[in-house]
C-alpha cells in the first residue's frame, strides 16, 4: 500500500513495451519447460516418454501455484515417474537429484556472473543494516535443530539414511551414463539461464537502463534470496525481490516495477489457465 504510486506508474509503463522483445521473453519461457523436461530425464536412468514428460512440466507450473516452495511441481513429477514404472524410492531420489543439480547450477552461474561483473549489484542495498547477523543465526539454529531431531528420533534417522543410500545409488547410476549426466547438468544450467534471459528481454522491451547481463545477475540473486520463502509459486516474494534487485542494479523503481510485472505476467499468469487445463487432462488420462 505504501508503494502504490510506484505500482501505478509501473503499470502505466507497460503500455510502452516493445512487442518483439516480449515475444523473445515468451519464447525463453517456453524453452524453460523443455529444459526442465531434459533435466528430469537426466535425473533418472529409465527412458521417460518425451511428449508426456514435456506436458507434465507445463502442467507442473500450474500445480506449483497451489502449494508452497515448489511442492506442487514436485508432487506432479513424482506421480508421473511412479506411473511410468519408476519405484517410489527411486523417484524420490531422482527428484532430490534434480533439485540439487538445479540449485548447484543456479548458484554457480550467479557466482560466475558476479566474478565477471562485480559491479552489477550494489549488494549493500539488498541487506538492511544489522540484518546479516540475525539471518545467519537463524540459519544456524534451523540446521542445529534438524541435526538434533535426526540424532534423537531413531525412526526418522533410519528413514533418512535409507533415502540417502538410495539417492547416492541413483546418482551413481545416472552419472555412469554420459548422456544422462549431460542432460541432467546441461538442462539444469539452461533452466536458470533461460529464466534470466526472459527477464533481460522484458527489460529491453521496456527500456530498463541496465545491461542485460546485469539484469541476469539481479534475477539470479533475487531468486536465490527468496528460495526459502514458502509462498506458492513465489507470488509476492519473487516480485518484491526482483524489484529490489533491479533497483540495486541501477534501474529506476517505476521501470523496474514494470519489468517485473510484465515478466511475471508472461511466466506465471498467462500459462496458468492452460497449465491447469493440461494438468486436469493428464489426470483424466492417468498420465499422472
């Protein structure tokens, strides 16, 4: 409510967008589903039906907006793999491997870009004064609590160790096949790169005075910062973080807001209804 004037000006800026660049952003968004499908295939040894796998990634985006922190997409993909005949334990291990590869490649890409463009973000403006200490303390406390629970609850410890053994075995099997390993890590790298390219294209469409690679750094930093915020589809948290990151990269607040609004319309709201219809069709056809 306090920033409603900036939001109003941001919505007004949408009328000035250049459509060819918006088309590039739409194309990049469509390619993210292909990258996700390639990565999912790379995380499991069995060959999954390609068309149904791609449709599942499109449908998973709609499910992702019903449950927090990506649980919707994870549930859809877990069900799809089990229907394809992959045992539940190995499906869960493949899901964990996918999430690990995606997190590693996203952070690695961010680190490389920060090294190449150290002035892309004014990092001091992203973290309020005095917030870093409590944040690190909270993270350490959460990790300590998790370790304590594992040590005290024997049944939970046994289940976690069993899952880790299954996951390590699945990872070894996947990396023993070069084609699967290439699909896993190549797709995991392409996914955030395409997302960042989509944001950069929207920035070009609206004339944001920030270099495209700096916009990519802002996107990766913002999405890494809100990864642990449990909002369905990142709605609210992603928008706020992206605006802050683009302003920290040197963009005017109103234009940065317009860029984020347009980007989220393309990546979230336009595919939502078709994705929900696809999800319903896949359920009726017992694909998931």
